[in-house]
């Protein structure tokens, strides 16, 4: 065999040996290639959580190695608890399930609410688009325009059920501020609650500020609602609306209220279950960060008024750790709001 032939043969052998190594150089890409990633949310379609889920699912997969196919799913029940329990206990622990966790659920666990089968401290957080601002709003035609109006007469407020922030928020206001909300429960999701207030079935509801802006911009444009109070980060676009912390004067009451509204600081947090290999967790976190700079993603988020002030996995974990560090007697006081 000539020297040239020998060199060609050696090159072919080297290439053949290198090919398998190259193909498996990125095990995360190999894992996700050709697979589906199920993006789960625990509430029905039509509200802010669902909007966040579908937006993130569409764009985040572009930056996951292997470009898997996103499958958004609504797994409703118990204000998101069914989905969180499923993800933690039953769902695959391989990185093919990403959950948008209802931000009040870690507080459920911290205060000892029944039915919790997950541990928020063990969830592997991916990120959140922004912290949440919770509001209490009234339909303008009801004539309710201020906190003082809420103290003068009974006001019918709608809720998903006797749990979750849509129920706890007005109940807490009744006890700490002397408002007179009468709760009507059983609405399956945010879309149904919005329809109820438009029909006049209820006069008021809790909702996040970002959800109002993204899912019901006509309410703001046409002056159909009055925002009565809010909690969470201070907002320049809510001038004249009182902040809950400023209305609650008792220090312990204020701390209890911060336990109840701890989800504000989580926003709309995405997570995967414990047990997902760390290299896939890190790949999902990196994809989330890259998505935030995607011009198409940012354009779509702006079109539906979704705020983009990302909350990192480390910040989400700190909020959870701080929540569990609250003295037990104050967490037990907060427990009564979680029926």
C-alpha cells in the first residue's frame, strides 16, 4: 500500500472513530432531539397564567438543545394544586415536563394546608418573567371606587374557590382593613371570573396587574374598572392607588399579609421536579435566559402587556427560603386564609 493510501486510510479510520464522539458531544441535545416538552399550567385557558405558559412554551424551546416540540397543557384542579402534585410525584423526572407553578402554592405548604404533596424547597426553579403585582379591582358600574367604599357596604367578589389568591386576598382585606366583601366561589378560571364581572354576577375580584393589562386591555382603555389596592413591587402606572403595606398599620398583621402575598415575589414561576438531571436543568435555565433577549419574544410579550423584569432561579429560591423562615406563630395566623 502506498504512503498516500495509508494516510487516506488512517484519516478515514480517525474520522470513523471521531464520528460517534461528535454525535454524543452534547448529551442534552441528544436527549431532547425529537422529543416533546410538556408545559403544564394548573388553571384553565384564557387567563394570565395560561397566556404566560403559551408564550414561554413557543419561544423557550428555540433555545433548548435539540429543539424539542412544545406541548402546552392545562391540568386544572384545586387552583393549580393538582398539577403541582402531579409534577412532583407522578410526572417524568427527565426534563420533559416544565410546570408553571401557581405562585401561592409554596405558601400552601409553608402554612400546612392539606393536600400538598410537593416540597417547594426541592423544586428546581427555571425562572419567572417578572414579579407579580396583585390588585383588588371593582367594576366601575358598581359604584365602588375606593377602600372607604368597601367599608360602607357589602360588595360581592368572585373567586375560583375557597382557596387561592382570588379568595384569600379579599378575605384578608376584610379582617385587616374592615372591608365587607361577600365571596362567591366556584368559577373555574380567570376567564370565567372576567366574564362574571362583565355580566354583573359579581362586582369585584382579585387579579394580577399584568393579567389585567394583558388579557383585558379594554377594561383599562375604556375605564371599566377601578383598581382599589395593590401589593408587590411599587408601580408607576398605578398612581394614586394605595399599597396594601401602607394600609395595614399593625406590624404583625403586615408580616402575616406578606406571608399570604409571598407569591407576588415569585411572579409566574417555571420549575421542574426534583430528580431532573442538573445538566438538563441548566440547559432549561439557559434557554429561559436566552429567550428573554429574543426580539420576537419581546415583541409578542409587549403586544399583550406582559412585563419582562426576570426573576432568577436564585431569587425564587431565596423567596421560598424566606417564606419558610417566618416564625411559626405568624405562619399559623396566615393559615386561616388557606381553607
